[in-house]
């Protein structure tokens, strides 16, 4: 480019920016926000995946995360000196250093907690009479000579173990220590001796020289093998009766390893390598899993054996931890992709609308340049330079803000996303503008739908898009939304597809009802209603882009709000299913019954609205299926599974629930369960009890579907600890408020021989401290569960919290872009509205009438768009909900939680509030436009020669 040309372009750009600083600033702000969101999304995903991976590794028990490399003791064919040298701390440290260097990336060791040494793998019976024997069985102890003892423990009493002389395989005495917990539970004192049987001599005497306290009891050094820190009471596997004995570990001096070679306790050499998760990132998960796999059974294991010996093995649960993290990530990714694609699409449409608005405002100017000989290349080049001066700095600033404000993540995905935003704006605006001036035009024709009918080419394009979108949605509906092996773009694009279909249909059909409504309005007095509907029916503000932007934004906001609300609802339901009511009082043992005084006291506490005493007995054996019993002619209580309807459920055992029908019905109603048919359990219900005892008594019962299918409609004999009787199923229920199993039988507790309650379900808001105080008055054998405390257990993991933050951002961004789309749509026709008001004021239109005219003109289109948004959001949720499970986002990581599928449900607030906001904002903007137009004189708007 020549200097003269460069000099001629610089004043043009500077002049244009000075002429319209407001438009340039607004475009820069819009690009800045969009580039920030585009760059922040991949960084936010990387950040929560990184935090999730680190969290899963660091919070896992060290016994699962530590990589342990072990090898058997050196072979007996080797000389004694060589065997002993291999077990000394210097040699173990040398091998350990090489093993750390050989770890495949990205696996790195936490060198502060690396441990190595020699330990026994077979517990040795300790016969000292002062050791505790709970069931007259002596304890069994393990021995370990581990490095780093003094760095990871504090001496509480006595002295550290030492090796005054060189320890060999034939040494007869060594020194050791135990932890405080081991000393307390096993009654070990400083100076005590323990005999360790040996093969080459009678025994090895282990003298306890000190008692130590771990500095980090839960760290990898002490918790990789929990017995080093705490003894355990374990059952005797060789006994046919429940007999328990103590087992623990004695820690020897680090150079006392050779003495274990002479024992029959099967000593091994080991190196424990805890992983360092501080440098791991989310994308490292797959590489880390591959690294662990190669260490366990691959080339990495061969390298380990070259260093540690040909019999070395690698054991760790780290691979399972990373795999579980990957499963959760894969389950969350499709849900996040829906938000990303929806917000990305609506942002792109809004940017295109902005370009269309700018192009429309400059049409007359560029038409004049074109009519005076301006080339399309020259016009496009000037527009590109003018746009780039504003857009590129805003894009760079958005990327910088995303890098600074959003957590650690890869830089290049965010840079590509921000660059895509800048490129879209820089290309779309000049291209859209120049395409309008391929042929010079004279004047500015009307753009309403009466004179500017869609061309055949546009019709073909719209029909093609419509057919493709309908075909994609149909295929998605038939195939379902469950995917394997990653994110399915078809599933993620569901809001875009549904919004595209709705926009194409609405943009064609929306003038028809408005034009039909003008006929009765024309018969009324006054021109405001007729003018507003007539203009709304042919206004260009209802084009495809504004409608598509609105529908996309509303659908994404509705979907995101439903996901966030669904997570909360799922956790509430899981907490309620676990407790059964707002509060629950039950015995710590299954068979512990509640005394009447306790039931009466608790029921009378302030805040208790209803108290339902319930007797729960688990593990009740069910009779054979009805079809089998009929074939055998036996109605016994066998527990074999049958065929027919019951075979599908295989309900062999169930929980017996004895209830007071009236109070239990109130508890079930408060828990949100279907109406409980209490009248069917009464003697005068559908199946009255018969006189007699034992199996002659027939009790009406409400059963779960599986149990009902197994028992059939005839009376069936049941043996329980609450008495023997026969039951007749008189109704079914999907859930019971008192039990978590899916198989249950509910009967009237007054009909049972032993009907004392074992559980008390409370509805209301009793004071937790007073409730626990009332229960504690009857001893420690009763427990209190609160629904609020159970709900508090569902604390978000970093991955769940990050995903929820993304969805909250999606809801806010969707609502913001929807409102911005309304503003852009109205601003595009603002000059035409001002001119219309000026002309009508010359004909006697008052200011109030002008405001009503603009409000009535904009409201039908806003209501139509809001209705289309409601339908699009509902259709998106209905389309994706059958195959979308929110368990990974809501309940994963909480032990004992209900893991039944959590489907997506429509949230009315997230569906209705943004749509209502669109209508309100449209009316408000129209009113502001009318007010501003009334402040300016008609002469300003109706200048001579103005083509508007």
C-alpha cells in the first residue's frame, strides 16, 4: 500500500469514529463481553475439571491413591550378605530414587511423603500375656522397618529405635516403637518386649523403646497402611463363630530390615509413592490413566523391574480414581455442551443483529458513495479497517480479562474462542453491508412485509433449513439422548434446532393473526388500535434474526434454570427419601422399639405438627410367586424366585412396615408422596381381617409393585418377627415414607402381635437441640435424623460446583442477550417510529396517543416472541429430559445417597421470568422512544429531502 493511500485511509477511519463514537463504543462493549464469555467458557471447564481431578486424588484414602512398588525378599540362593544388602536403607533409597525418576508423565511423586522399607505381609501371633485378648484370641502383629520415621512422627515417651550394632539376618534383638493409639489399645508400654518367631533361631526379641504420635495421621505416610497408625479389631476367618482379635504394626528402626529375612512372616521390600496432584490439570486425566496402566501391566512395569528387580509388582487404586473422575466428567460434559452451544449461538445471532443495525443506519451513506463510483472492494476494505480498529482491541481485552479472572486453564482454547468472536464481527459487518450495495439503488424503499415479499431463493433456503432441523430433531427423539464416547453435538444442538424451527415458522405466520385482528379494530372508534396492529403486522422488526435470538436465549435460559432447579430438587428428594420426614427418631439397632413415653414426649415438642409411629422390619421373606404357588399347591413361605410377573422384579424379601393409617397418611402427604389409601388398611376397608390367629388372620396390605406382582390377589402366608399372618394386597404404592428399599409391605400396626414402633416420623420444624435432649433422656440407644442435616451432606464437589456456575452464567447470559435482542430489534426501527410520530403529530396526534401507539405496536410482537420462547424452552426440556440424568451433578460423591435417575423437569420460574422480562422491556423501550420523540419538534424529524 502506498503512503498516499495509507494517509487517505487514516483520516477516514478517524473521522468515522469521531462522527459516531456512541455506536463504536457500544459495539466495543458488546464484543468485549462476548469475547470474555467465549474465552472464559473453556477456561472455566478446564478449571473445574482440574480442581475435580485434584480433589478426587487428594481426598481419596491414601490406601487407594498411593502407588506401591513391592518385591519379595531376595532369593535364598543368593549369599546372605547380598540378601541383607538389598534390605538396608541406603540400597532401598538408591532404588527409590531411580523409581521416582522412572515414573511416566504426568504422574509425579509427593517426595515429602515417599516411604520405603521392609515389612511383613503375614501377621505373626504375639503370645505375650499382657496383650489384650477380647475373645481369648491373641493378637497378631506385623512388623515394618520404614524410612522417615523421625520426620513424620513426634516422640511422646521413651526414645527412638536405634541399631547399636549392624543388624543381620541372624540378629537376636532389635528395637521398635508403636503409635499412641496402638499403645493405648494394645496396652503396650515403653520397655516391653515382644517375641518375634524366627526360622534360624528361636525368637527375635523386639524391645519397645518409645511411643510416638503421627504428625499427619491422615497423610500418605501413615494412612497408606492404616495399621501402622491404628490397630484394628478383626474377625477370625478360621472360626465358625464371631470371634475377634487385635491386629497392629510395630515399627522397627530403618536399618533393622535384614532381621525380618529370618522370619516366616513373608517379608517384602516396598516403595510407597504418593502422587503429587498439585501440577495435574483436567486434560491430564487420560494421560494419567494411561501412565498408571503402563505401570501396572505395560512397558512401565518392565522399566520398574529393571530397577527394582524382576519380581517387582506395582499396585495402586489411582487408576480407578482417575477413571471414576473421567466418568463423572463424561456425564457432565453433554449437559454443559447444551449451555455452551445455546449461548454461543445466541451470541452469534446478536452480533449479526448488531451488524445489521449498523449496516441499516449507514445504508444511505454507502449508497451515495456507491452511486458516485465507489467500488465494493474499497467500501469493504474501509469498513473492515474501521471495524477492526474497534473490535480487535475489545477482543484482546476480553481475552485478557478472561485469563485474569477465570481460574487456571489452557490458554489456547480461550484464545481461539475470542478470536472467533472478533473474526465474526470483522467479517460479518463489512460483508453484510457490501452485499446490500452490489447494485446502486436510488432512494430507500419500504422494508415492511407488504412490499418486500420474501424471494424464492430465501424461501428455498428457509425450507431447506426447516427440513434439516425437523429431521435432526426427529432422529434425536427416536434415538434418545444417551451417548457413549463423548459429547453428541446433535444432543447439544437441540435448543438451536428447536429455536430455528420455531423462528422460521413464526416469522412466516406471525403477520396473519395480527392482520386478522385489524378487521374488528377497524370498526372501533379511534385509530390507535388499528394503526398499531396494522404496523405490527408488516413491521420488519419481526425478522428471522431477532426472533431466532430471542427464542435461543429464552430456551437456553429455561434449560439452564431447569438444570439448576433440578439439582436442588433432586437433593431435596434424596434427603427426604433417606430420612422419610422432616425428622426421624429410631433405635440404633433395627429391633430396638420406642417406649410410649418417648413417643408422647417427642410428639408434644414445639414445632411438631404430626408424629407417625412406624414399625419397620427388614428382610421379611416373601412367599413363592403366585403362579408357582398355584402350580405347587403350596402357599408356603419359600424364598425362591419364580416366573411370570414377579420374576421381572425378583422380590424375594421386603420390608414390613406397620403404621397407624391416619398419622402415616398425613406424613406421606407432607413428604410429597401420592395420597395414601389409609381407609383400605382398616378392618372395614376393602379386605377386612378375619378372625383367628396365626396364618388364619388375613391383613390388608399396601405393597410395592414388585411385591404385589409376587403375592398376587389371594391371601399369602408371611412369617415375621412381628407375628405370623396372611396378607392380601389391596393397593400399591411406588414409595414408602419410612423405608428406603423399593420392596415393602404396609399393614396396620394394631393388627400385629408385636406392633411396638421402631421409628417415629416427625413433620414440622422442631428445635434440633430440644429434640435430641428429649431423645437422650431415654439413653444412647436412640438416634435422631434431621432432613436439613441430611440435605447439608450434599456439598458440591469442585466439578459439580463448576458446572453449576456455568449454568448460572448461562441463565444470566441468556436473559441478557434476550433483552439485548429486543433492544436491537427496536433500535433498528427507531428512526421510522420517530418519523411516524412526527407526521401523525402534524395531524393532531397527542403525546399520550403516540406513546400508546408505539406500545401497542411493539407489544404483539413481544408477546409472540415470548410465547415462542416459552414453547421453545419447554420443547427443549421435553426433548432432552428422557435421556438426561442429573445424578452426576446432584448426588455423585455422597455415600449412601439415592442413585436412581434424576430426570430434567421444567422450572416455571426460569421459563416464565425471562419471557415476561422481554414483554416488559419491549413496552418500556417503546414508551421511552415515544417520550423522547415527543421532546423533539416535528421540524427536526421532517426535514426536506429526508427519505425516512
